[in-house]
C-alpha cells in the first residue's frame, strides 16, 4: 500500500475532530440579545471584508494560473497544483474565521458560567483552526501526490502548490494586518486618547471595525501564514530530495531510494497530526481553575504532543530503513521550536526584567519608551538566532542540506496544537470586546480579561516559534532552489561578488516590505481617526449615548484601504526575485534569497518582540505601576503600544510569508531561471 | 624612487594646509567675554572627557599590543603597527576636536560681521579635520610601509594598523555617541519639554554637557570613524592583492607585479588628497551670500575634487601599466558615492515629500510620527543598497575581488573635502549655542541657524556616503580575510549550512550592537533628566536666573556613563568573531562577516535616515507647519526627534565601525584562524 494513504487518514481524522468541535461550539449559548447583535455586526463586517478580498484573490489566482500554464516545464498541471494550493489556503482561513466569529460571543456567554467553560469554548475554537491547517495541508499535498506522482515534472508541480498557498497567505496577512491594526490604532487614538472614552466603547465609530480586524487579521491572517509554512516545509524537503538525488547522488547514504526521501516528511507530518489531536484532548482544567492552572493545562497538551511526535518520528525513520541522522535532524528542529518559545516569553512578558524596563522608561516620556522597547526587540534576537543557527549546523551534520530542510518539519510537526493555542487568542479578545459593548457586569469582563491575558502569553510564544519555523523553511526552500536551478556547491561562493551583491539586495527586501506595510497602516489609521473625529463632531447625541455611530463607514474605509495597499507588497515579493535573476543572474538570486531570509528573520523577531513588549509594558503600567492608568507614564506607554501594533501584527508576520514566497517563486520558476546568467 | 614617497609628500602637504588654516582660525576674534567664558566651559568639559577616555584607551592599546606580540606570525612588529594605528587615530580625533572647540566661539563672533565670514571660520575648522584624517592616514600607512616592507609577514603587520584605528574609532564613536545624545536628550526633555525653557538656556544644568557632546561625539567620533574607513579601504586592497597573487596568481592579468597592486591604492589616496586640497580652496562665496549660494559653494568644491580625483586616478593606473579595469572600478566607486549622497538628501531633507509626510503624521500624535519616520528610514535603503550592489557587481566584472575592494578607495578618495563639510556641522551648531547662551541679539542667532541648517544638510548627505563607504570597505576586508585564511572559492558555498548559520549569526550582531548602544543612551538620558530635575528643585533662584546650575555635575554623569557603556560593545565586536570561528569554524566565520556587513549596512542606513527625517520633520513643524512651535503636532515631532537622535548619532554610525572592526580582527588573526575547523 502507498504510505501516503496514512497521510490521507491522518488528515481526514484531523478534520473529523475539527468538525466534532465545531458542532459542539455551535451548540453553545450565544449570550444576551445585545451580545448577539454585536456578534452579528462583527460577522457582517468580517464577511464583507472576506468577500471583497476573495474577489481580488480570485483574479490573482486565475491570472497567475494562466501564466503558469504557458511556462515551459510547468504547464497546466502546475496551474492545477497552484489553484489547489491557493484554494486550500483560502479554505483554511475561511473555516478558522467562520468559527472564530461564532465562538466569540459564545465564549463570552460561557465565561458567565465559569472560567473553565469559557476556556473550553475559546480553545476548541482555536483548535478547529489548528487542526484544519494541518489536516487540509496534508490532504492537499496528498491529492497533488496522487494526481501527478509519476509525471516527469512532478517536482516542479509540487512547488506550485506552495506558491498558491503563499500568495493567498500574503494577501490574508498583509490585508488583514493592515485592516486590524489601522482599526485598532484608529479606535484607540480617536476614542481613548482624544475623546477620553474607554476601550470598546459603543460610542466609538471604529469599534466594530476593530473587532472585525481581530478576526480577519489575527485569525484568518495567522492561519494562512502557518498553513503556508507547514506545506512549504514539506515541499522543500520533497523538492530538495528529488533534485539532490538526481543531481549528485549525495542523498544515497541517507535513504534507500528517492521515494523514501519524499515519504518521510509526509509521514512525519501525519504522526505530528495524531500527536496534536491527542494533545488537544489533554487540555482540560477543573472548574474554578487559577490562571496558573489554565496555562499549565495548555503546557501539558503541547508538551505531550511534542514528546509523542518525537517518538513517532523515530518510528517513521526506522520503518523506512533510513539513516537515523534524519531523525536527529527532526528532533533538533522540534527541540529548537520549544526553546525559542520560552525565549520569546522572557523578552515580552512583564513578569520579567526586559519588559519591566520598557515600562519604567515610560516615566521619562514616549521617546524613551520607544527607544527602550526597540532595543529590547533587537536584543530578543539573541536566543532565537543562536538556536536556529545551532539547529542548522547540527541538522546539516546529521543529514546534510536534507537534514536542514527536514528539521523545519520537526519544528512544525506539532503545529496542530501550537496553532490552537494561537488562534484561541483573538477569540478570547473578541469575547471581551462583546461583553464590554453589551454592557455586561464588570466581573464578567474580568474573566474574559483573564482569558485574554492567557491568549497574549501564548500568542507571544507562538510568534517566536512561527518566525523561526518560517526561517528554517525558507532556508530549506533556498537549498531546494539552488539545486533545482543546477547551481553547483562550488559555484555559490561568497567570494563571487555577484552572490554578495545578491545578498545585499536580498537584505534590502524585508526593509522595503516593512516600510510599505507600516506606511499602509499609518495611512489607514489616519483616515480612521479623521472619520471617528468627524462622527463625534457631526452626529448629534453620539457622545451622550443617545445616537449611534455609523460603524459600517469605518469598516468600509478599513476594507478599501487594506485591499488597495496589499497589492504593491505582493507584486514586490513575486516580481523582484525574477528581476534580480534576469539582471544579476541565478547565482546572485541564490545570494538574494539567503540575504532576504537572514535579514527578514532578524527584522521579524525584532518587530514581533518589540511590539509584544510595548503591549505588555502598557499593561504593566495599567496594572498600577508608575502611576497607573491615566498617568503621564501611561500616555507614554500607549504611544509605545501604538507603534508596536503594526510592528507585531502587520509587518512582522508578513515578513514570514514574504521570505518564503520569494523562495518558492524562485523554486517554481527554476526551469526558466536555469538560463539566467545575468547582464553583467 | 619608491612611489610611496609621493604619498608622504601628499600627506605632508595636507597637514601643512591644515596647519595654515589652524593659524588663520586662531588669529580670529573670540567674541564677547561671555562667549569666551562659555567656550572655556565647553573646552574644560570636552578635555575632561577626552583625558578620561584616553586613559581607558591607553590600557586597551597596551593590553592588546602585548597579546598581539605573543600570537604566532604576528609578533612585536604587528604590535608596533597596531599602536601606530591607534595613536594616529587618536591624534586625528584630538586635532579635530581641539580645533572645533576653538572655532566655535570664533565662528559665532565672525558671523556678527557677516554670514560669509562665519562660513569661512566654520568650514576651515572642518577642513582641518578632513585634511588631518587623510594626511595622517596616508602618512601612517607610509611609515608602516617603510618600516616593515620586505618582512615575510608584512601582510599580517598591515592589518594590525587598521585594528588599532578601528579600536580607537569604536571607543570614540560609541563613547562620544552615548555622551552627546544622552546630554542632548536629557537637556531637551528636562528643559524644553518639562520646564518649558528654550533650547540652550543657561538655566538648564545639562546645557554645557550638550555642547561638549557635539564636540566629543559628532566631531572626534565622526573623525575616528572616517579615519578608520579610509585606512582600512587601503589595507583591504593591499592585503587582498598580496594574498591573492601569492595564492592563485589570478591578479596576474591586472597588474604587472605584486608591488604595483599595493602602490595603486596608496597613490590613488595621494592624488585624492591633492584633489581635496584644491577643492577646499574653491569653497568661497561673496559677502551677503544667500543660503543657496552657500550650498553651491560647497558643491563646487566637492564636485571639482571628484572630477580631479577621477582624472588623476586614471593617470596613476596608466603610469603603473595596470589593467584599465582597475580605473573603471575606482570610477564606479567614486560615482556611487556621489549618487548615494543625493539619495540620502531626498529622504531626509524637508524640501522633499518623504520628510514632509513624517511631519504631517505629527498631527495624529507621536505614535504615527514614529511609524512614519521608521518606514521612511527603511525605504531610504532603496537607492543606497541598489547602488552599492551595482558598484560591487560592476567593479567585480572590471577587476575581480580586487576591483570591489579598490572601488571603496575610489569612493573615499575625496574624503578630505567630504569630511570638511561634515566636521563643519558641529562647529556651526556650537557657535549657535554659544551665541544663544551669551545673550547675543536674535539676528546673530538667525545667522548661526542658517549655518547650522547648511551643516545639517551636508551631514545627512555625508552619513549616507560614510555608510556606503564602510560597507564597501567591509566587503573588501571580508574578501581579504577569506583569502588570507586560505578559504578556496569553491568552499565558501551558501549550500554549506555552516556558512548559512554563520551568516545568521553575523546578521544578529548589528541587532545586538544597536540594542546595547541605544540602551546605554536611554540609561544615561534617564540619569541626566533626574539630575536636571533635581537641580531645578534644589537650587534656589535657578529658574529666576539669580543662581547658576551645576554644569559640571551633568558633564561628569555623561562622561562616566559613556565610558562605562562603551566597554561591552567593544568586547562584543572583538571577541564574538573569534568565538564564532572556534565553535563553527573558519567557513562559518566567512559567512558571519558577510552577514553582519549586509544587515549592518541596512540597519545603519535605516537608523541614520529615520533619525535625519525625524530631526528635519521637527524643524519643518517649527517652521510654522501644522501648528508650529508649541502645538500638539510639535510635541509629537519632538518625540520623533528624541528617538531619532541616538539612532542617527550613536547606534547608526557605530555600526559602520563595528562591521569593519570585526572583519579586521578576523583578517589580523588569519594565521590563527586558518586552523579553526569548528566543533560541529
């Protein structure tokens, strides 16, 4: 029997469990009529954004699919694979978001009964997302395998699937990221800071847009990102193994035959899914659990899943009679992922010195808060980069460049449960917003705040993990690109100035990309602030609570601006690698891809953790430190948070996708790029 | 006759002209008694800092010199070369600063007569610095040449000179940078923002420290930086050419013999000095010149120098019967430097859209100013990186890695006059401060403001130029390191995961370095703010002007903190390359150096230009836009400037030195590192 059948089974099982959770959640109470009304408004806003986004996405997919069909060595099969990658990625985001916008009010209602009940609803909502990502991912790749396995150009068809997933992910991440942060900052600056009304106050015209943003950005966007990382880590290994075996035979010592080199990553994915499902079911707490117990419950789930995945991966490598070096590489990736999560927590949680120092800097004003948080974000690269560097060197020693690529799969094997703890966050956040807007008692809001705080902790941890996984995957893809275009080991030398120049240009890309996305958020925020100001000014009785603001107007502004601004960065990421290849040649492109990965990695961590620590420094001040809420220190801390939001939720995560997207474009176009020798 | 004699003549001529200017300046009127008193206080503060800095520096130089003497293949001759590099670098900074702290009050006095007179004093003060840098640099290298030429290990003695220059430069830049920006921000935040008194108000206890800072940071620090870049660009070519010829003979087609490959860079330096001197004398304006005419006068000088340097470089290459590819590489560097200057101006001057947009963002608060300026800084990488990448590829095509290294010399050939326009800035800035503190009429201050504005423009332009030159020089040094440790072209492959891991670690270094320097500024600023607050609180009659603040206390705080905080970054830059070599091997170190160069380059530009545009956005608001001085927009713009100051004047420029320092350490220790194979 073809071993990929097991992948189909694991993928299907994952979706069945997700379906079971979905039924359970939809059976829960939706809360008071006010809560239903608000949740309804969020749903309408979110779906409006998605339907507009899908229209652009549809055009993108059709145009690119047609182009691919005409490229030599790719053809219609690559187009089909591309469409499949794009559609499955869209589906993942869609499912995750539909569940999220239904879980939010239900989590708010459940929390009225007990904290544990609230956790269950929110966490299972997140688990649906996590299990969908891995289940659909593995199923999608299996379909491509069964459809096109045996084709001469199978190894160029597979990357097209990744390209589809990447393209959609970038749209979702950039579009959603601009939307959510502009709405958030606009609502805060015009409402909290200027008008002096509380967060999530219904008089604020941008408040619904803000809640919609949590879903389209943090939920659909993050799902697309992880989906892409997941499938591309597998694609990198498959492509690499095939090409490496054919080209140099260097893989011969590792695996008995070429097919085994493909089967291993797929099956490590399958056993990872089983481990994740078991882990998800272990997340349980007794009624009246404390925050510590809640966090512990999540840790029991993720730790068990990791241990299980490690053991089962050993079994996979053993059964395929492959070199045990492959297992050690997988293990190196898995352990690195766990350690990086811990490091991120240290730099961003206000339980530790670094973020406390950022908070203390608020006493001398916004300027010093910014400097201190930025320095902290830069410093936080220390553990992640060293750990990834060690993982790279170790897995290379264990199993060559194949080992480096497969270590990313090790890191991602338990993605099902990691992503569950991540997607849980925006649901808890939304639940809090709905409870506040619906005017429920403060003790209910306190409980949702507790859930939200838990979500912030897991979110910070997972960001570090997601970035590291993306970096390792990108490195795997670059190796795959290099071998696919026939670059010899001895050619890609840093003593060739073309490679160095390529690296410099690659390092430039993340900088431009962040500049574009951050500017887009700034512009959109500006528009939202003016709109909220206008409504306060023009709608009579709004401030007194006798009239309602025009929420839809802010939703429309966000939607339009987000969609307008995602086009340029996407084109940049797709077109520039090709241009660099044409002008400077394929060797320079090899340097380019590694340069963008290295700088993108550093920049993504910096932005994510600087943002995380500003966010938590603000919360620390709000907890009563340095004068507490309303003090000058608090105002300074709010500025930090305003700067940090687009850093951590728009630009930073988008970088993850960009570095992979550029590599997959280069890998996909390898048959063409092989002929690029450059103009100089 | 040995052609290096011409270098001695050119170097001596440069110093003679500098001496002539010095005599002229010292003959100028020092101004009113009040001005003399203030200038005296600045001199005392600056010299106090320098003497303390030199004590630490002395220990550093002695300790390292002793260590070098015991390293195989280096020995006492390398120690002597190292000490010479350190002492000459110190001397350059010392001369530049002594002149600056004597030109400041004289420029303030001269401006009372006419704007042109003020320009002459300030510009000639700057020219002394510029001519000293290139004159002493070329003389120092000539001394090493005449002393040790012919020794077997001549090519390992030469880099020791660069290491000495680098070490001193890092001390001067980091220490001076922390000092100047902490004093500046502390004075502004505690004085302008909190107490509501004007800039440079004598009641502010930190105001003398601020004026001292301009000299020790912007003047002595910047001089050390450019001195290092200048000598190391020549060292890179000399080392590279020697090793490359001996190892592979690949240089054979370019130059008739090995010695020619050393003579060319030295003599290009010599003709550059002659061109710079001629350029300096062309900077003249008529009395009552407008701002445009002032700027134009500077441009006439620099443009003439560039054209002359190009022509004379052609003559040098021609006379040595070398391949004309070398000339084209030099020309590529020269042109790139000029173009990069123009690009920087576009992103940082408020005459153009980017900075106007940053200023406009101040209307919605400090958060959006920060985001907008940061995005602008990132975007400003576009021209510089593309230009350097093209220069790299072109010069590689013209003359291989030798061409890449020598293109940096082309860029730096007219450093004498470039640096003059740079060192002019702090003198004009100081003149303004003294005029204000001495209570001179407003029309005098307006004139010094005009000179200051001109200085800001040239400073921004030169920063881009200095960063690009540092990056090209670092690339040259990395090539030299690789060949010196015997890494073959085919070994340093990006398909070797150790090289990739090294690159990631290298990319980490600039991030850590910026984090450390920015944190140091934050901490020191915090201390200064508290001290100024304390004095306002405790010294009776201070606010009313009947009592004087304790200026010396702030000077001492800055001095102590700056010196304490420069040690860790220096050790980081020297020790980490060695640690990476030991743990990951010499191949990984090759990747490491390139990784840090690429990321350091991007980060340095981002910080310099974000800082520049925040600074000018604030000035744009102060010119009456968006509410002008005192408005909420202005407060927001001030936050931007506070963040930008340590970015552009501490962290950013220090990165220039760090990337070169790490490469020169690796190059110097090549005989040892050759044996490093790594632990994995």
